[in-house]
């Protein structure tokens, strides 16, 4: 029975990933969803001229919590908590005669009792676990509705649009026919699906035949969640002396969808827009703006559903760039090649480099360009290097003369300056604003970001 329920839920929602995708449904960490669940089982058995039929249902609640999402590799971790009631007999007959009242006393005690169960799942970015899908329990099947479910082709679709999918979980071949039941409107997306399951016949035991299945799904595309699901699937096992048929009907209904919409969507426009701007700064390397924006977001929206994620990103920035937004350490060179610069009230670009490292040499033209272009506006470029067995003072002077460096070079006193700025790799750049605070650091190859930052700091 558990495998059949899994087929009902997994198969219509899964995709093999071979086709392009138009829509992906996502939920954010901290999302808590509560579904009303109703499962109706109808079991029919016949032996010769004798027959027996029983229908029973189970109802309850399923609470799903998404508590972690990772992009490397793509995965998400969820918990599923079931609180199911006792099974209840709806109908019972023997040889076509109603025996419901007798069944309440004789058969009711053998049906599933009330249960509470907590489980955890880690899924990939298409909502799939490792292993054989035919062995996935009901909980895992339901969780696919919260992951990045792929269900639509990569083309505009309207009412009546149809497409096909095929999946081969284990020994089964499952073929689906999808239809967009109505035009997407108001964040609602209704999809109907019929599917056929073909099974290889076992070498021993009864022959299996799956009845055509059907599922209707409603998604809330704005919230990124499954709102409701109704489906039906059946299988018949035929042996020489017995025929058993099992049909399962499943209903899922999200509780409090309007409450969720009011709580979530009311904050999405403002909070999401603010955070999207911050993320764009982060992704493009404008790390000072990203850090300042994350600090402001956390302070402004203490109850935001995205607060934990924003704090995690901010903590990561601080760990990677410990000097960011702090006052830069004082330069303490042993000596200067070129004139000692006046750094007071100036935007300063520090370049940590050596004469012998290939990438350092490749970055010199950019440093020269920035110095010549922005020095008249107040930028001071300073090269910082040290002396060792690979370069002495004469080698640094010769290199500076050959390259016609328009900026001074600080010869570090041992490794004091490198250590105070926590430089571990070269070449490495730091940008300090007019107040001496570290506003950016990174590699010279990030030329677009460097120029953007220089212009912005000069304008402050």
C-alpha cells in the first residue's frame, strides 16, 4: 500500500530533467506548512464465487518544515510530522451483502491506529532523493511539492496546453499526460494529469496491472507551494485462485492559505525588494554595500522570514572579509620607493604584490591606468611588497622603473603590513574610503567592480 501511495504522489510531480523548464516552485527556509490529509483505501478480493470489499479512510494533519537550503550541491532538508487518526470503516460487504455493522466490531480493531511520526528528508534541486523511487514512502512523496518541481515545458502556455512526461523508477515505466486546466491567474496554477504505469511481471506471484491514474494539482505560484492535490490510482494482483484490487484516493489541502498569503506576501514586496537589491550587490562583488544592506535589513525586519538567511550571509562576509567596514590598519613600511604619499582624506587603493609572481605582473597595467585616470580626482594608489630571497630592493626599483609606475611602492618591514591586513594570497587589493575604512578587497581581475567602487568612493 505504501508503494502505491508513493506512486500516486511521486510520479505526477517528478521529471527526468531532460526537457527545459519554465517554472520552478521554491520555498524558503523557515517555511511551515500544515496540510489536512485524507486517504481512502478500497480493497476488493475475490476467490472463486466468494467476494469481499472494504473501504476505509484515514484523516489527519501533516506539518512540513523546510529548515535548510544549500546550493553547493543543490539540496534542501525538510522535516515531516504526521498526526494521523484511527482508520474508519466507510463500507464493508461480503458476497455483495452489506456487513458494515458487523465489520465495525470484527474488522475495525485490525485497521491502522492513530499514529504520530517525525521524519527528515534531504532532496536534490528537483525534489528527488537518492535510491529507488518505488520505495519512497508517502512523506517523501509529499515533500516533492515543496522542492524545485519541474512540471511545465519551456514555452508560453495557455488554457488547454498539453505536454507529456515519462519516468522510469525502478522496474516501472510511467507515462504522463499533463494539461493546464485553466489560464494562470491570481497566482493560481491548476494542472491535471493522467498517467499509466507499466510493470514488468514478477517471475513468481500474482500478475500486476495498474489502472490509469489521475491527479489534479493546484499551486500558488506567488507563494511557491502546493495548495491542494487530489488523485486516484489502483492496482490489481491476479493469481490463479484469487484476484485482489486496491484503489487509493488521496486528498491534500493546505490549511490557512489566505493567512499564509497575508503573512508572507504582505512582506514579500517590501522585504523581498530590499533584499534583492542587497543580493545583487553581493553577487556583483560590491561587498561593502552588501554588508551595509544586510545589517540594515536585519535591523529593519527582525521578524522577516529571510532574517536567518540574511544573517548567515552577513556572517559569511565578515568571516571572509574580517576588515570590511573597519578602519584599515596603519601602513608601517620600512622604506618607500618613490615619494611618501599623503593619504589623509584620500581614497586609497592598496595593491599587495611582488615582482616575480605572474598574476602580480599582469595586474600592473590596470594599476597604472587607475592611478592615471583617478589620481586627479583624489585617488592614491600604493603598491605594497616585501623583500626576500626572490626579490631585493634593487629588483623592486628596477621593476618600478621598467614599468614607469606612477605611484609609490611601500617596502614592508618584515611582514608587518601583510599581516595587519591579513593578506594570504597575491595579488590582492584593498580600497579605503576617505575616512580610512576598508570598503572593498579582492583580486585585480575584478576590474569592473574596482572602477565602480573607486568612482563611488571618490563621489562620497
